[in-house]
C-alpha cells in the first residue's frame, strides 16, 4: 500500500510519466552517495562514525530516523529524496508549470521532494530562468497608473504578451497574490487568446478588472468577450504600455 501511495503522489505532483519515475530510480541506484545511503538505511546506522562521513551523508545521518527506502526510491518522511543527476530536471519540471517566484517554487518542491541544500539550488535555477526574465521589467522606465490594492485573489489581474526566441507567450498575473501564469501562444490574436482566458477564468474565477496593453485587448472581439463575461478591460496608454505595472513585471 505504501509503495502505491508514493508512486501516485510522485506522478500527481510533478507530474511525470512512469518511465521518468523509473529513470529517477536508476539515477538513485547509480549515485554512489545514495548507494551508500541505501546500505545504511538497510543495515542500520549503529556504529557509523559521523565524523568520517561525506558532507551529504552527515546531513542524512542527522535525518536517519525519518529515512526509508520504498520501491527503489529513498524517502525522507513522505518526500522523495532526489539524487544529484535528477535535481535540475525536477526543478525545471515543477517551475515550468507556472513559473512561480523563488519562494513559491521552493515551497512547492519541498512538499514532495528533498535533497541537501535544495533551497539555494532552486533559487539559482529560478533566478536564471529565461522565460521569467522575458517578462521582467524592461530597462526603460515608464510612469505607472496607480490603482487600489485588490481585496481578494483574482479580483484584478494584469496581462501582457511577450516574445522569446521566436515563441509567443501570454503572461497573466494576479495583483493580490502575485501568482503568475505563462501560457504559450501561436498568434497574438484575440481569437486564440479568448479560449485560453475562458479556461483560466473557469479555474480561478472571473476577475472584475483586467489591466493590459491595447493590442489585442482593445479589439472589438475582446471587448465583446469582456461584456459577455462581465469584467472590465483597462488598457494602458498607447505611449506607455508598461503603465499597467504588475503584468509587465511577471
């Protein structure tokens, strides 16, 4: 039963297909530190001299009462212990789900995974994420439109369209929680964007206000969509597209 629970949890939260879970097991088996760690978990830590252990094994020694092996993977409590060769890949998979900031990415990964000094590695990865950097502030400073602070999540959201390496993205940011979603697009047309917004609104609720640039959000099609779904579109000045503030910072 425990084996089934952990397999389901791993696939649900990453999520990764079964073959990648097998790859994770193989990487665990081929990691010399984890091979030694498995031996200690299996045979016990009695008689082990902490002073002569490697830095990583010293950390695991201090956690020894909460470590166990199940179905080829090592667990720390209910969290999968990730071997060296899979850590960057796992960070990338979880971060790419919503391109959250450092703290939220660390929090999400910590719920199901563990490895020594994971927070600093996650921070380095998120800090150099090219997709996130695409939606950060441009160097040019523009005046911002002041707006009241929302009272609840998804009351006011900002939207912006950007390009990176020939690919188009729609960035949506909640002004209350600072939650950010980045959605790939094929075109910048309202015809493509509206169905994607319907899906987002169905999951998180319909905002009262959407702050965005003029094109394509000021189009007849988009304004008609806003009227039917009962939310307001507030576009920025055509001379200052960054005046929406948050959506341009995503």
